[in-house]
C-alpha cells in the first residue's frame, strides 16, 4: 500500500537539488572485460567530473583497486567526496538498478523521513541478462547506512530508472515499447501500469506514453532517456534524424510529430530543443545506440556524451547549454560506453546520500 501521498511526496526533476551520484564500477567478470582498460578510463573521467561538483558513491567489487585508481586521478579535495562500498555486481547500469528518490517538503519528524527511496525489481531488461547481484545492491547500500531516507520495497514491480522521465511537476514521460515489453510486468495492461505509476509517484497527474523513437541496438526496449529528456521552463530535448537513408528516419520523424502535438498540463506547447543524431557507429557489424539525449544533470553541471564527431558533438553541447544556461556543460567521450549499448545517464543515478559521509575503503 502506497502511503507517500499523505506526506506530499513527489518525484523531483533531475535538475532539482541532489546530494550525490551513484556509480557501479566495472570489473573483469562483467561484459566490459574485452575493453576493461578503456571503460575504466571513462569511469575515471566521470568520477573526476562528478566530484568537482558533488559527492559520489561507488559500489565496487574491489574497492582497494578502485581507490588506487581514484587516488591517481583526483585531488585530495575530490577524494573526500567519494564513498566506496564493497559489493559484487553483474553489470554497471546504476540508472536501472539504484533506487528512485522521492522528496517531501515536510520537515523531518520522529519516524518520518523527508526522502523515500523506491527499490524496484530490476530483471535485466526483461530477463535478457543475469541481474541477481545487481538487484541486491540497494538493500546492501541502505543497510550499510549510505543512503539517506527510507527504502521502500517495490520488488513486485519491474521499473528501470531510464524508462521514466519527470518534469518535477505533474507529468511523467515514458515509452510504450519499454513498459509494455515482454517479461516486465505482464499481465498488467497499459492502463494498469499507468495507474500504478501515478500511485507510486503521488505528484504525477498524467503519464505521457510516447510510441516512437526506437534506437537500433538498444537492449532496453526503448528507454525514454535515450530519446527525450525534460529540462526547465517546459523544455523537451529530443534527438532528431535528418538523413532519409538512415533506418531511424521515419520513426524519429513520427516521434518529432508526437512531441509537437503535446502540450503541458496547463495546455501550453512545449519548448522543443532538437539534438543531432550521431553518425552511425558500428561494432562487429552491429549498429550501436549512440545518442546525445543520455546526459547526466548535476547540481551545477551537465555531463554530455560525445562520440568523436566534432560537428555533431558541438551542436549537442550547444543545445544542452541552451537548456541549462546556468550550468557547466561537460562533454565526455562515450564511444566505449555504447559498446555495451548505453551511455552516461545509463551508468549513473542521482540520489540522496546519508549526511556526513567521508571516504570509505571497505575491504582495504
């Protein structure tokens, strides 16, 4: 039974204040093994960018090794913003594993915490991949006292953080291709899931279901965070395809039309900012789901995936800067990340960390 509504709990927008970011570190027994050196360098760049702005919680199988790597890259001040937690993992997609935070404007009282952390079932994007270790991480971090608030058990419902996008007000965005995909929440219908989402997130009055915008090579069945993102001032950032010869052209034109037909809950048109479509990137004959929409919003910065395509990269960075004029926009090459079919937002999750955390090197 959901009791969040009585305390005014709400799903915030990603640009609202947060207290930290969660990363799950890759190791040799994950799918990153063939290019572990390259993805480790990407993670170090992410850790550097994140800790220049806010704290970072890293779940890792070998925290001693990760500590050595971080100490060689970060300043002493940045290291003080890092908490290392020892646990095993199947993979590293924190966006879909870590808890989804609800906030309340109410003052803390006895037996009441103004943060609730919703712990959903992660089943490897519809039972495609092993997820047992990943699905246990939230409880372990919470019991170690690393997460601030109350952990709510919603393991009866499959929901990945990348599959929903909040405007922080009353609208939630998602895609029919993902939430209605096989091996998620059958036999629930779209109406059932819509109702469940509005119960779970009490501030949400409507769910916008987008039916177009499927990326080739996407294991998630169409996460919203790969195609459309919310920004302040009723802004939607989305990727658009201009090449009639590209396999995405028709579907993404239909997505663009869907967005143009949308209005805010007050009946106003959205401000639409178009992101470029990266030139096709291939790996062993397979097209990878490269996208500029998979950016991470920090308190004072936005980290944007780039792909070694100077014109497209700069166009994307400029559009995101327009959406977030008061934040530093940081590009990080994500060519290695997409070899496992995700990008920067997929690897990260904003959260609320327990106050007063300092560097922990468990297992050292």
